């Protein structure tokens, strides 16, 4: 199982002034953090796309390009690229370039996105939400297979024998699908034989087990090679030396971000009881010390048959210092123990 980290580039907010840290500072910190992940031997880093004042990264490929020059082994991917409001041609070209820079370490994780700001920003109608994703995924996959593309659709100008360059390493860009729990999206990934990442950020993970079973059943039904089967989860995570101490330290930042997001969605205020349940064996939050997290990650792997676990580590904008400590604990303590246990 691959062990990695994802981030959205959350900006730290000053609790007194209410101002976010400068995006320039956060972008430079992220590159330092990815460099350390690579040095510690973590397998994967994913960067999200957002167009909001509380996030620093609207274009994951820019971060990945910068990271490719200071890393050697770690896979670099988006988490996610909002395909519905992107141009598949330009998206492929950008990721192919980063793939070339990184010697084939890049992945494009396509999703519909959990926020909708990119739709009006780039001139798309939310009423076309589902159509846009299906059509653009079709085009993206065709581009990945064919250098010269002829294609026609409803939401983009047609292509006629158009050459799409440059090409990814080995003429094959790794493309994943990310979902939040919609069965139709899981079936689509299985039917197409694409790797799947499921976001589990609340409730009890066991509730998601039918989706993993549905994905594997569909993947097998459509004749895809199980040796290429890849499935992972994205889960909110933060690690410290002392479980209770890191829990208490992190809660205010985490709750504040949940409330910022929830305010625009009509959610009730985030409660400490939700957080505390999430940290239990049956909850979805991976927040605690190394020993607890080793057990919880292994439990998730056994429950779902995971080939990848992505610890989403910057919710609420923890300080760079605290993130570096969390990354160090993950890479130096948690990952080696998980790998050793899986070999037994």
C-alpha cells in the first residue's frame, strides 16, 4: 500500500486580526514540505484546486512542477483537478509537461470538486454539472490515448485531426478518478478501469464499504486486469507525539475551517463531539499519535483492500512548523510500521 499526503494549500488565519497569511509564504512552505516528504520516503503527494480566499492553490500543476525540481522519487498528483471547469486539452498539456520534468512521476486526479467557485469563474453553468464532467473526461481519456485527436461535444469546440503535444512519459499519463461517495461515479471509474480515490472525511468509514465492493465488482465485470487495480482513501489527518495534546492543539483550527466551509452550505456549527468521535477507532479522522495511527491505517487497509492511503494534512491551516512535525512523524514512525505490518 502506498502511503502519501494530500493538501489543499489552506492559509493560516490569524485568530486576532482574522487575516490569512500571504499566499506567497504558504506556497514556499508547501514546496519545503513536499521536499521533506520525498526525503522521508513517502510514496505520494497530492495538491488540490480551489478558487477561494482561504486556499493558496488554484492550479495544482504549478505546485507539482516546482516540486518536481526538488524531489527524486515521490509521486506528484492533483487532488483534485476540477475537470468540469477545465479545458481537457490544456490540462493534459500541463500535466504532460510536469510528467516530463519529473521523469514520469505525475498523476492527474480528475474530480468534479467539492466547491463550485470555478464554474462562474470560467464561464460554466452549474446546471451542466454532470454533463460537463462526463464529456470532458471522455475527451481527456481520448487525448491520453491518441496524439492526433478528432472529437466533438456539446460544451467545447470540436477538434479535427488536432495534434496534442507534448506527450507524457511513455505516452501514458496516469489518470485517477476522485469521488465523494456517489455510486454512479464509482461505477464509471470501474467501467473505465481507472484508479479510484474515495474521500472519507466524516461519519464512520465502514459506511463506505459498499462503494469499494461496487467498484471492484464493476472493475472485474468489465474485464480489467486486477494486477492494475488501484483504490485509495483521502482522509483528514494530523499527527503528534502525544495524542491528547495534538488533538486539543489542532481542534480550534480544524473546527474553524469546518465552520468556514459549512457557513456557505448551511451546516450547523462544528461540534467537539463530532471531532472526538472522528478520532475514535470507528471514526473518519486520523488525528493522534503514531501508535494509534498505525493501527487505524491498517484497519482501513484491511476493511477496504486499499492500495493507497492519503493523509490530508493541512485542514484549517496549521503552522508550517507543526505540519513539518506531522510529516516527520508520518514518514519516520508511522509509515515504516505500517509497511512492516503489511509484509507480515
